[in-house]
């Protein structure tokens, strides 16, 4: 990933993020392994999660009735 940001004097600077580049390289390698089949990639991820032994947490779904009403601002 290249981050582009402006300097106070108007110049533009660029910075390569090595972590983002590494993640993208790994993601590309995994995608190619499964011939870019999203379902196969997701199934492999689920298998690796189960195999890891780490606890998995799924967010609970909430229906409309359980949502709080919007906050009212007093002016």
C-alpha cells in the first residue's frame, strides 16, 4: 500500500506500508490457491479457525425490537 499525503509546503510524499504489502501478498497467494473461488476461500478459513483451537465469538443478531431509540439531543 502506498500512502500519499501532502506536506505543509505543498509537496506530496509517498510511503510504502510493508505490513499492508505483506497482507496483500498473502491474500493473493490464498486466492490463487483456491482459483479465486470465494466460497472455497471462506470454507478454508472456517476450517483453519476450527483447527486453531482458539475460541470463536460470533456477534449476536439483534432484531428491530431490541434496538434502542435514537438519542435525542437537547438544544
